[in-house]
């Protein structure tokens, strides 16, 4: 047994089958586009760009000279172009989309990260609150969560909506490849764990004695997203090898084997 094998953790062993699929079956992976990224021909549309992960993504892209349009109900101070829209209403989305196409052209990258959630037991949630979570997370989603694979008490509505986001992503990938014959349209979904954002602040700022989960900084997630976008790759990106161990079966590539990256990008 080699030194590396002797030091391998259980998490490493659990991930080996998935790594083998990713490395030794390249024909199953969404390959990067043959053309290089060109800022002049790309337009990134971000929903929920006011704060948190999407804010960091927008800032990073803007610094790289990428044209960015932000959709949100609150205007960020940094946006190159901002359009007010409530993603829970199709009429609001349609109106904003019409303006964006007229003033900037067609977006080439859609990064959806509008969020809503409240930490409370299921029976304490109103129907309106439950529906709000699904209205936000049930659209075309790129930033999901580890709760797409593992549900948490007091956040059932949020977890269900994130699970549906993953299911939507997987189904969309199949339709683009098979029904619409559009394999060059890349789809990526990111499944981070706990990230300290305005939405999770009440929990993540409780201190190490009360909140014992490891945290991912928004900048770390944003960096992985930007890297994936600029490389024009597709796939599922999971952050945190230790958190993947117990979810290996759920994380295996789906029918079209879109590719799985367990390194966080």
C-alpha cells in the first residue's frame, strides 16, 4: 500500500467511483465550448444580484470586463445595468426581459440566484411563506444548495425547493441534449453548503458553540461560478469533500452523465 493510499480518508474512498466516471469517461461530460470567451459578445444576466453569492459573482465578472445585467427587487450599488423584477411573477420577468433584449441584446449566460427562506418548523409556516420559497427556487436555477440532496428540519420548504431546482436542472440538461438537439448550451448547478449571507446571518453568526457547521465564504462560491462560466463548462459542482461522503449515491451523474466535480470548481 502506498503512502497516499494509507493516508486516504473514508471520504476519499467514497468519492473514488465518481472521480473515475469523471476522469475516465470524458465522452459523458459537457465539454468546454470550442470557442474562447469574448467579453464583447457575452452578456451575463444575474437574478438576485443585490447581496450574498450573486453579488460577489457580479462584482467579479464586472472586474473582468464582462457585461452584467442584474435583476432584483433591490438595486445594488455596483451594477452596470439594473432592472427591477420580482422573479415570482411571470409578468414582471417578461417586462424586464423585453427591456433587456431591446437595450442590451440577448443574454448569453443566465445565472439565477434569487433566494427566499425562513428558518422555522413546517407547521409554523404559512401557505404564503411556503409558496414563496418555491416561487423563488423553482425557476431556472444555477445556484442550488447541499439541501438539494439532504433535507434539514426547520427549513423543509427551502430544502424542497432546492431539491426541485436540482431536478429541474437535470431534466433541462436532458431536454437540451436530446429533444432540442442543443448540446452546446451548457448548464451548471452549484451546491454549496452553509454560506454567511444576509439570508442566513441569524444562524451563521450564532457563534461556534451554537453553529458548528463549516462555512463557505461567498467569495469562494463566486470564484468557482465565475471560473465555470468563463471556461464555458457545464456540470454539477459540489463544495466540501467531507459533506459529499454520505451523499455519494445521490450525487452520481444522471442519465446524460453531465459530469460531476466534487472539488468545488
